[in-house]
DNA sequence: GACATATATTCCTATATAGGAATATATAAG
DNA sequence: CTTATATATTCCTATATAGGAATATATGTC
């Protein structure tokens, strides 16, 4: 049984790091022609086209034809499922971080108290 | 050239929906024995073991041996890269939603103003 | 129309995998 | 020790894919 296709859903589409790179590039709000993506990411043109094809299929990018150019634009909202899914677990690591912080502060307090302790007199 | 292995990074590990289901289950904060996951998700035991193996490899779960039981625990913090990555784009759809909201409110205001406009007297 | 440029698509290939089936390994109980 | 239970792992298989190489398609310029 094969793995789910990369075009199954956003999760599968963005698993591939180069596609994440493309998304990051397009996130500046501008429309990008394919060749600019090629140059910026130093990937081969057919590779870029293929990746963009996947992203288009899952709705993460859209394309507008401008003469011989294909301008690609990010549809960021379609990344929301990933964010929403991961956000479900945010409270788990947030609490963890608070707990680590509390522990550090407690240790700092103990250290301060210890340093302000009057020193025992020399027995000598 | 093959696809990146599922154990390459968290993105690849969670691309598979059944693994996302397992993560959701373990997110209740408890330790889960394999068989409970099997029963709850109605998956075959070997399949669950394999998925857990992937998740363990990328650090998303850890396992404690308790006699003949293997208790699995979520390490949610290791999902943070996914959240952080998606969060990068949050402002893009948040602004979109605000804009949709503003437009709706403007339309509502115009409607209210229109409804409170004194009616033209009948010419009759 | 010839030639140039942009880009999508096809062909090819080695590789990884999810589940099914089977089996190996590890612990518990009597 | 035998039997039972929990679970990891192996073997098998059909499928999808990322990039390389090549090619097809679409638009621009003179």
C-alpha cells in the first residue's frame, strides 16, 4: 500500500521542504513568476513547476497567466488547517515552558537567599 | 529519487493522518499502552506499532516499558516546529479575515443608514 | 515565419511505505 | 516449565514521487 499522495491534503504537500521554501518565498505578498522562484531557490525549472503543481492542486497557491508568464500567488488561508492542528497542542508545550521558568526562578531565589546568608565565623 | 522518509522530520511524520490521530489520542496527557490505541482507533496492532515507531524516531512520542506493556507518551514540544512554521503565515489569513469583517460591518452600517432615511413622501 | 523565451509535462528510475500476513521477542501467570 | 498476552519486527506488495533529462506547449519579438 502506497503512501498518501502529496496532493492528498496540505499536510502531505508541505511535508516536502522545498515546497515549504516556495511557500515562504511567496509569503511576501507578491505574485511570483516561475523563473524568479527558480533563480531564488536555485532549483531546476521543471522541479519548480512540479512543486507548484502540487501546491496548486491542494489550493495553497493560485496561478495567473500573464502572456508567457505564469504568476503564482500564495493562498495562505489554506495553510490554516496545519496551524489549527498544531495549535491544538500548543497549551502542552506552553505549560511546559512555564514550568521550566518557574523552576528556574525558584532556583534563582534559593541562590539569592543562600548568598545573603550570614557567613559562619571562622572557627580558627 | 524517492520521497523523503517519514522519519526525516516532524512534517513528514505527521503527514500521515493515522499518525495525527495517534497524536491526538496521546494528547490527553496520559500514557497509553499500545493495545488501547489499537482498540480506540480500530487499527491493527502491527500498524499501530509501526506508526508509533515513526513517531518515536522523530521524537514526538516516548516509550516506557512496564512489564509486558509499552506505555507511550506524547512529547508535544516536538510538534512546535510545525506550529511555528504555520504561524509564520497566520498574519496573512488573519488580515484577510479582518478585511472581510470590515467590509461586512461597512455594509451593515450603510444598510442601517438607508433604513433610517426618511421615506420620500408620496407624490400622490 | 523564424527564432527566443517561459513553463508545463512526459519518460525514467531508485526508493520508501502502509497495511496484510506472519513471526519473533518479551513479560506475566499458574 | 507451559501457556497466555503484549508488542515489536520481518516479509511482501503495489504505489507514488523528486529530480534528471528530454520534450511539448504557449507566448513574445523581429
